[in-house]
C-alpha cells in the first residue's frame, strides 16, 4: 500500500504570494490532517478534514485554508505569505476518527523570502 | 488540561552508548501512546504504539515502556548508531474527542562518532 504523498517537496516563494500544497492520503483513509513544524517547535495542528468536511481547526489566521476532495486528497492554501510561514508542512492520514493512528507524509518544505 | 511533556529537550551521546528519553502526559481518557522518529526535514515515522495494558514494547534497538498509573513513558535506545540522530516525538491519543491527539515537542538526539 502506498504511503502518504505530498507535493511539492520543496517550494520557495516570496512575501505576499500565495501557495497551494497537496496531500494524497493512504488509500482508504478518509481523514487528513495538516501540521506546521518550525525549527524548535513541535507539530502545530492546522486543520483536519474528514469526508470533505473540515472537522477541526487549529489556532492559525484565516490566511491558512484547506479543502478535501471526494477522493480524500487534500490541499492547503496559504495566502499573503509572510516570512514566518517558512516551515515544514506535514500531512497525515488516518482511517477515520477519532484518530488513533496517523501516518505522516514526507512533508513540504516551504521557504518564504 | 491534556498535555504531553518530553525530556530532555536535546541530548548528545557517543555512538554505541545507550540512552533513555522521557514522556510524561496528562491526557485522559487515555487510549494509546506512540513514539515517532523524525529525521531532519522528513515526516515522522512510527516506532512503537502502546495501549493501556502494555508496559513494554520493542522494535529492534528501540524499547518503549509505559506506566499508565504514573502516566509516564520512556524510549530506550540501545547501542546507538549515527542513524539514530533524529527528533523523537511522543504522541498520546485520547479515547474521545474529534481532536484527540496530543503531541510532545520532541527530544533532539545527536549521536556522535
């Protein structure tokens, strides 16, 4: 079974631009969660989608948004990028909820200059 | 309040030596506890998962222990190798709640020759 895939793996953007990151969960998994990880910080929860519905949202500004498609693939979007948005963005999939197990993708490294 | 605390924050050991990482939690009701290994710039990979009734679980040179009474877990690494250099993250699942995963901030382990 293929693991969680994320694209792109690396991305460089400039301040003010917007970016879209993509995540394909493990086949059969319906829950997708997004996390931001910055140096020295733990995993910060962004949001979770289940069956195309956002179920939970972390404490991030409205510039961060996401969606999930009918095939469970998910995208997250960050608008008006700031330098502080530079981070590793991780996607994790779970069979369902509650999430007793999560499988992480390799992450997308976003650098904002 | 549901929390997960890990110690030490960072650790440097010589190749071949053993080490122990700690995880204390206040998550309730407890479902399971998982240790992840995260190489720099990559997504976390699960090492072990332990439920309430399990007090020891091994995965090669990694041995996790769980004391559900004191709400403490440890990850013991035997005969460390350079490839063990990574961050180790403790994640505790609650039995209930849509957002039921609680993350520690991790221990950064560096193994030097």
